[in-house]
């Protein structure tokens, strides 16, 4: 599928038209802004809280639209952590174009604690 309502178009004019459609939806803008402010990404429930409409269907719609446009990506955490939605570089540039703010740098997650040294045997 290379064309349709929610596929990022290759030409500049169509991209600006698509950004106008995205900016007309308060749910899409709220989700994009929230994901951009999150360092480690947002889970489904966190994204549902951000859209604040108490509708899992609306959250599903928002996720599908932003994912199909390539603005967010789904990152699966191994070993039981929740999966998170992260903003892509295309999503960063789209959000900066919509809001008129300079593009934000990619947030860096906090470093993991160092591994403990094995106990010494005497």
C-alpha cells in the first residue's frame, strides 16, 4: 500500500496538505506532543490518559494514524516491560512544522544502573 489517506506522501505539496489534516485533529496533536515530551515513550494506557477522551477506540485510531504516517513507532520491551510508543525523526520534524517550534532533539533515556561486581571468594 503506497497511497491512501494516512500514508506519508512523497511530494512537498501533498506533505503540507497532510500536515494540515493532522493539525486539524486535536487528538493527533495531543498525542504527538505528549510522545515528544516523554523520555522513555508512552504505553497504551499513558497515551489513553493523554488523549483524555476515555475512549480506547479513539486511542486506537490515533495510534493507527500516527504509526501509518511514520510519526511514531512501537517499541517492544523485552522481559515484561510495557511496550512504548516513541516519536520518530519524521514525527519530530512534522511536529515542529505544525507547531512552528524548532525541532526537539531526541530525548535520551536515563542510564541504567551499573551491574554489581560478582562477590569475591576468599
